[in-house]
C-alpha cells in the first residue's frame, strides 16, 4: 500500500540545514498496523505528515497505492486525502463551534455527500463509538476520552483505507487510552491500515510492527509478537 | 453553498457572545453614523428636486455693474417676471414671490399665534410651481386680492380641518379669504413657506414696470419651455435690456445682466446678496468626511478583532483543510460570518438612528428633521443593505485571506494559536485610528474655541441689555414716533434708537457719489449703508471719533441729509478732513442723484455685518421710514421690570398687536446657527470617534499582552513586578501612538486652518493645546495598557507554570 524508498526531508532556516528524514525506506502493507516510535524531534510527525500527503519531501520515492506521490497534483492529493485517509491527533482537533454529530459529518460535507446520507452515516458512526447520547454536545462539554472517540469517529466516517494517528492517547488517562487503542485495533481487524506515531510501548504493543526512528533515520524495525491467548 | 453556512455562522456568533457583542455594537455605531450622514446628505442634495419640472424652473438673479462694483442679487425688481414673460417666447410661465421676513400674527376663531414663513406671490405662482391642492383650485387660488393659500399643517393647526375654503383668517391689519389648502412643502425647499398671500393688484404699464427693474425686492422664477437652454435666455438678454433698461442705464453708467440659476442649485449656491440662507458645501463635505472616517474606524476595529480571533482559529482552519476544505471554503466561512455580523449591526444601527432622531435631540441640534422612514425611502434601504454587505466583506476580507493561507500542517502543531506574524498590519491600523481620533479632537477643540471667540469678541458695539422690538404691521408703523417716545419715557430704559435691521445682521448696499479729498470730481462707489434713528451711537455704545452724532433736529432739516461714516470709510476714501464731505445718492432716470448729504461725524468701526465679513466702509443715514427695529438699552439691574414696563407702554398704544421682543445678544448668536450646529455635530462625532478608538486600542493592548502571555509568565516567575510588565508592553505600543500622533497633528492644523478661513476674525492655533492633546492621548494609552497588563499578570501568577508548558 505504501512504498517509500530513500526518502529525505530537509528543513532550511537561516542558512542552517536540518535533515528531518534521512533516506528512509519503509513499506506498509494493506491491512497492517504499524507503530512509529522514537524520541522527540526524531522525525516521526514529519513522516506522518508525508504519509498523509500533507507535506512534501525533497528526495526519494513515495508510492501510495501504485501512484507516485511526486506526480500527483495538489488537487489529486486533496481528493485522495478526503476519500482514503483518516486522521487522529493527540489534541483531538475537534472544531469547538460544531456539535459532536457535525464534527463527525465534516469530512462527508467536504466530499459533497447529501445531507440525508450524511445523517444516516453519522448515526451509524455514533452508534459504533457509543456517543449517540452526546450527539448534540459541543467538544468542550466532553471528557478527553470522549473527544478522542469523536475524533476517531470523524476519521472513519469516509471508510478510509488508511488511518494516520499522531500520539492518539497522549492527552488521555490510561483507561481512556485503552479504549481508543481498542477502537483502532478493532478497525485494523476489519481491514483498515493503521499507521500510528507513539511514545508509549504499551500502545505500540497493539500494532503488528514497530519502526524506530532516531535523528531522521530508521534504526530498527521489528514485528510485535502477540501472545496466543 | 453560502446559505448552508448561515446556521453555523449564527452558532459561532452565539457561542462567542462577548466577541459578537463588541463587534456588532462597534460596527453598529459606525453604520448608524453613516446612516445619519446619508439621511443628512440625502436631504441636502435633493433640495427643490421635489418640484415637478424642477429641471425647467430657474430663479432669475440680477447682476448690477455700477462704478467699479459688480453686485449679484438673488432677487430682481417687481416688473421682471411679467416683462420677461412678455419678451421671451421661450419662457412658459414666470412668477415672483416675496418673503415676509418677520413672523405674522394670525387669528382664527380657535387660535391666535405668530406664524413664520409666509410669502406673498402673484397669481401665476401655481403655473410655475405645481402643488397638490387638497382643497381649492390652483387656477383661481391667488387671483383675488387678499386671498390666502394655507399648507395642510397650518390649516389643521388653526382650523382643525381642511374643509375651510371660503372661510377667513385675519392678521392685525387685514382679513384674508382662504382659497385653498396645499400639501406641506418639504423642508428641503430653498424658498420654504407655510402660507401664500395673494399680491395686491396694481395695474402698471410696461414703462412703469421697467423702472422697477433697477431695484431688488422680489424673487423671480421662470419655467422654460421644453428643450430651452438657460444660456439661450441669458444670451438673448441684450434685446430685453435695450428695450426696457437702456435709458436709465445710460444715466447711471450702469449695466445689468440676468443669470438664470436652476432651482435645485439654489441651496448650495446662495451666496448672492439678498438671498435666503442656504447650505454650505464645505460643511456638508466635512460632515460626510467625518462620517466616513468613523465608518472606517469601525471597520478597522472589526478587522482587528476578527484578526485577533482568527489567530485563535488557526488550528480549526488547519483541521478543516486536513479534512478536505480548500481555501475558498475557509474564506467563505469567515466572510459569511463577517457579513452576518455586519447585517446584525445594521439592525442595531437602525434602532440607534431611530433613537437619535426620535428620542434624542439630534434633529434640533443640527436644525433638520431627519427620519428613518425606510418604507418610503427605497434608496436608503438599498444604500444601507449595500453598505452593510460591503462593510461585512471589507472587514472580513483580511482575516479570511489570512486564515485561508493556513497550512494543514498546523493541525499537528501544539502552538496555542497566537503568532506575531500578523502583528504589523494591526499596528498600522491602530496607528491610523489613533491619528484620526487625535486629529478630530484637536480640530474639534479649535472649532469650539472659534465659536467662543465669536461669542465673546468685541463687536465694536455693546449688545448687552439691548432689547429689540420690531415694528411690522401698518397700525404700529403709523404710531412709531409715539411708541419710541413712550419707551424713552420709561425709567428703566436708558436709551432708545431705531435701526433698519438688527444691528450686526447686515446692511444695505447702494450706489453713491462721494466727494474726494482735494478734488472737485465725485467718485461713484457701491457702498454699504444703514438707516438709523437719532441716539443710535449712544444706544449701541459705538464710539464717536470725530464731529457729532445725529440729533432730533437733523430729522427736520430736509434740504441736506446728515451722514455719519465709519473709520473704514475715511480710510477707504483717504479723507484727511472727513467732516463736511459730500455724498450723493438716489438716482433718477437721467442718472441725477436726488439726495445730497454731508458728513457730520465719524464713528468707530463695528460689525454691522456678520463676522464672516471684514469691516467694510459704511454710511449711516438718518431715516425714520425704513428704520423699523427699535433698539432699547435697558437697565441692567432691572431687566424683568423693564420688559414689563415696555410691554405695558406698547399695549396701551397698540393693544391689537401682541408685544414681541428679543435680545440682541441672542439674535446675534442665531446668526451663527450654522457654525454652532457644526460644532455640536463635530462634538458628537468626536465622542463617537474617541469611543471607537479606545475600543481599538483596548483590542490592540489585549492582543499584545495575549501574544506575550508566555513571555510575561517567564518574567513573572523570574520575579518581574507588575509595573515592569506594564512598561514592557507600553514600550511596544508607544511608537504606535507616537506615529499616529505625528500624522494627526499636521493634519489637524491644516484642517483647522482651512475651516477658520470661513471667518474674517479668527482665533489662534496654540501649540499648547496640541501638546496637551498628545499628552492626554499618551496617558489614556498608558492607562489602558496598565489595566490590561495587570489583569494578565494577576492571571499569570495563578497559571504561570501552565503557560510555560
């Protein structure tokens, strides 16, 4: 699904060059759950931005579903993002002035889906994330865990092939974090590809493979062994 | 697409109530001022456009070329209307009217009261000016002598009904038969009236009429036939002149031209002699300019607040972009919100205008009767809607463009949203605000000073304790000698004299032949003159510099007229020995002066005309017939007793005419109504401008402190005191204020100078006032910053560590 070959990203500021990513090679297969770990500033989020078609890279090759990303126009990238990629953030990034239901419906709105169809899908999602009773609440009336559930709901409403999660449990307590990780894991079980940036080994244990980054380079890649119970 | 955004926009505004309230009320103030200005301009610029065929109706102005002078009058002689209509086939109809300057005492069965704005008109009047007759018939309305046509409100006031044709209404002298009732004339009519009295019919032949052409007394109007240019009439005037005016013209070596002025241009171009008071374009533009500035100030405030808020919305915009929104989507979202704010502000502005015009004394302060009658004023509806949408778009554009540029990557950052990038434009905008308000404050202050200066200036005469009694009707005119004698006998009256007009309100102008120093030849000059009674100089306390004042004996001497001239006349004629110099006037058909006079005294210069005019040469003549304003100097200690006594004496002589008086000091102030109104308007607008600017500065201060919350927290933790923080923030804003002030001061000085050019006598522009204004501005600025920084510092001490995270 994702094929990255010798990919580099360089930031230039006031004559100083910083290599955020340095000749990275990475493959993510369809239906896989991959965690990216590493210390602060190692390039995790930069990699996630590139994977989400939000940021450009300077060297190397990035093939997304058999398409060379470099050849895609901004418009094409936007279309792919709208239809195929869902995002989950550490700080939830819900829109304060929209209700739970409206936040979840937003991606469909931008896809031009009719209002009736939106309503129907939102109902389904609310059901799945168990937030039906809070559909008309505003984000600031919810707990952190509830907000992140809504954010996950928003990410999956378009049935995306890929979910990119940036430290999804970073602002949550352990019980809420567990809940979210189980949701992501459940999605992955149903065939959705998940790439997650995390600091937490516990969260990473939900994935199938852990990629470790240090100073912009991949230093290790290992499969997670799941106990057979 | 736009409509689907409305509910969200409403929600967003509802959820940020304080922000919405500040914005809506700020914009509403700006819009309300704009609406008031629009109403004012609409009234001013549609003067006399309500007349049917107004583009074919012209007033005939007279241009006299006599000696070295050219005098242009708004009026013509009695005969002009009928002679012009006879001579020109191109003139469809001509008429003339005469304003009765004083109020008239009207009596009906149910009401007796003084009425102003009465005109005398000929029977052709309604052929030129089509008026809607509610009762009666326009064809016969003014054809009978002593008939009267009333306006609707006049009729209702006096009779309580409109069905009054054929009834009578009387003055102290005559009875008038009511011939019709017409709709009220709109107030924006240059020759406004509430009633028309028919003119007495005196049959005259054309040679009689032509003699009247050299006088000025009537306002003559012509309605040209379709397609006729006024320049054609003016060009063809030579033939008219040769036929009717030539003989006398040769005798006085004068020339006469006419100038046709479109009726809709009278209001703003009423600078002729003998004209009705009109509007001044400079004032109208000044008012419009300040209104526009206030609107701009309000828009800037909104931009500032919306920008500050948009910085807090960066992450929202970024997230929307991640989810698939494009720049257009974001721009529309912000614009729909700002247009909505603007439309809400418009609703509030309507309410504000309604309050200002119906409840507050705004109309009486500016001497208009503006009202927000939206259903009858489609132009205003379109204007206000258009303006609101434009303001909404303009004020939302900058934040919209800014937010649309946000990168989706910002959704990943943990920035709190406030960035310093958009800081400079905000500073520029606030500097502009500061400069506008400082300029307005300085200009307004000097305008106020000028008005005070006029009120307190030495006029060359003493207006204090001078009571004026105008004699208007024939019965009192016949008894004027008895009346003045009776007044003079009062123990409370120090001195009595007569004047042809209210002293200080203006003079008359005529052609004179004046003896020159050391030459036998006389010089022809057009000069100001004023007919007065004996004791005039004493009553008015005008100093006599040379010779003697008039006495009663002078009135008896019919052979030679006695004259007093002012010092300016002596200087103008370069007389070394003014006493005994001869002056002749009153020319006959052959151009021979009929009245010969001799200078018996020289008095000090005094303001016989308004303060707009320079002190001009002036001749005082002694005349009982035309001087009908009694000037009484009364006892300073016993004003009320004196007035009672005067009234008693008046009533015993002319009981049928109610006693009316005024104080000269007050009458003089009324001459500066226009300026007084202006300074009031300026005062109101200044207050509005200051409020809006303070709001803007509060916004900037809160934005600046908001930007530096983290820095303030760090400094707080490291032990900085509150004043250190205030000074830190103020230093950053100081130069914003200073730049604003630097732009404002020269601007204010230029504006003030320009305004003062309207006056012959001007107050000084003192630097101390400017310095003081600047200091006060800095103090206010510092106060606002201090208030804000203290709040932030206090909040910080609780949340410091949180902010540092």
